[in-house]
C-alpha cells in the first residue's frame, strides 16, 4: 500500500496531483509552502513570469516555486474537489468532498487568475473541456444540417430527425 495519499503525475494541463488512496471530506491534502514575500518582491517575481505566487493578504505572498512545495502541482478547476484555507499564517489545501483514487486534486484559483490567464476562454479543466466539446459537436451538427439543406439532398424526414438530434444535444448541454 502506498505511504502517501497523493502522487504527482501527468494531467491534461501539465503536471498535476492525484489521489492514490481515498481522501475523506475536510482532510488535509498539502500545505502551500515557500518563503514569505512582500508585495513589492512578489510584483518583481510576477514580472519575471513566476506562476507559483499565492497571495495571503495585501501585505504578504507565498512564493511556492520551490520544489519541496507539493501543493504547487494542484491545478485549477471550475468544479474543484479541494480548497485552500488560511491556517497559522500559511495556506493549507483541504478536500471539500471525498476524493477517489486516481482522481486529480484541483481547486479554484480565483477570479483574478481567471481574468489574467483565461481571458480568451482557455480554461482546460475537465468541466470546461467537456463543455467546449459539447459546443463543437452541436456546431458541427448544425453545419452538417445546413449544408445538407442547401444541397437539397435530404428528405424532410431526415432533416427533421437531424433537427431533433441537435435540439436534444442543446438541452443536454444546458
């Protein structure tokens, strides 16, 4: 049996943290560790493209770029299974629901991060990828239907069937 409840592995968005054992609700997963920086120091590092900065408050930021900080591998998700909380002046990641073995551990990075990095709709969490795929399928179906209609090759019955399928797909994705 593995000693740790987590492992670092390849995910759809790069490296990620995965559960090896079941993790109970409200269980401690990892601590976001690193040196404390002032606001000026963190702005300097941010200008140099450091992506592992976690803001504690208006004065302090944690630089999580050190390799011993395992929490830096936890990716963003719009439907997270963990959340960061402040504990004893630091950040601790806890689970907000039961996490099954093999499931990726994620938390919501917040509105500022989404605004700066996902402004063009590039969120790659599982929920957003599924949503984008449903949108692509619906668009393809509508284009196929319009193309067939233009050519006049479809019978009214086939066109109605395709239209019903497109409506079902839209209802399903909503």
